[in-house]
């Protein structure tokens, strides 16, 4: 069988609840398109400013949750344990038709050397489709109300999962500036 994983923003929950089939169909046929560096450079100052604000929010989450730490002595960083980092920028259309800039800082995990030797666990602790359906059936039979919650930047709020592995990334300029290190400086990843 196939499994569809759909990320729903908190502000989209009402629309999803009104018509789940339409919402899912619309999400599948009209996925958000990533904004390239070339497209960003061609935008108006106002639009660029919106993305700068979105980036600042994301950087703030990384720092608040101590997801990374500055590395001041680059000579101690093994090159094979150095991953790339980049921005994922998209426009999100809100219910009122206005656009909202969204920015996510992405550590390029496909470059992780521990993926090759199999020492890195890659599974995610999520409920299976059967478990979800069973839970919904139980709730329906018991007459329970079902509510949905979203944890903002959830993956950053956990324990320091990467500290023991010594994994690093080349910081994007905005993160480097916030940490007070050289542009494209190196950060040690504590949470991923």
C-alpha cells in the first residue's frame, strides 16, 4: 500500500475540517513552489523584506532551541562530517488571498557520512496508518472529540539528538551572523 503524509499548517485546519478531500486534492495538484535565489533577487524590496523576516524567525527558533553551536576552531572539524545547509523559501497563500513568506533552514542530511555505513537510524517514530484508523474508530465509538495540535518547530524542541555524533554544517550567512562567526562559518549540530 501507499501512505500519504500531508503537512497541514495550523491556520489551514478550518479549511481542512470543512472539506478534507478538496483540501488534500488541492495540496496534491498545486504544491507550493520553492523560490530560487534568482527569483528572490528579482523580487521587489517589500517581498524580499518579507523573506528576510521569515528567515529571522527561523534563525530565532534555531538559537532559542540550541539546535546548533558556533565552531571557532575549524581545524578540528573533519571535512567528511561537514554537511551543507540552505534555505527553503516558499510563498504560502492565506485564506484571505494574501501571500505569506515562509522560510525553513534545511540541513542537507543526505550528505551525512553515517548514512553510508548504516550506523544512523533513519526511521521516524510515527503511528502507522492502521494505528491512526484504530484510534479514530475508538474515538468515534466512545464519542470522544478529536482535536489537533501543532508544535511550532517541533523537531527543534527535543533532546540534543546529534551531540554524540559530532556532525557539522556550513552555516548560511544569516545564521553565521546571528552566532557572530564568519560568513559560511561552521556550526556543530545538536538537534536535527
